[in-house]
C-alpha cells in the first residue's frame, strides 16, 4: 500500500524583540535634620513575542484545503 498524498509544508513564523523600560528616580526627604535620599528607578526588561501558526489538510482531490491560521500577540499598555 502506498500513500500518494502530497501535504503542503506547515507554516510557522515567529519574531522576538527585546523591550527595555527605565522608570524615573524617586526622592524622599527625611526630617530632622533634612536629608535627601534618591532611590534609582527600576529597569524593566521583557521580550514580547508574536507567533503565527498555520495548518492545512489534503482533500480528496489533489488540491490542498485552505490555509487556516491563528495569530497571538502580547498586548501591553504604555508606561
């Protein structure tokens, strides 16, 4: 028994870009005597990803079924 079905290649695309956000410093005044202390702001680093994945199937004929895809994105609000 031989299988003559021709399946198209699956589709998978991914990208990854680093994102670095630095927040401003905070100041505190302590009494008495007056002293100013500066705390450096945090540095936040993330790597949001976007991925597209698709699939297809072989029908009874020689033509492939339409490509379907699922797209996911990381959504974030601006600081």
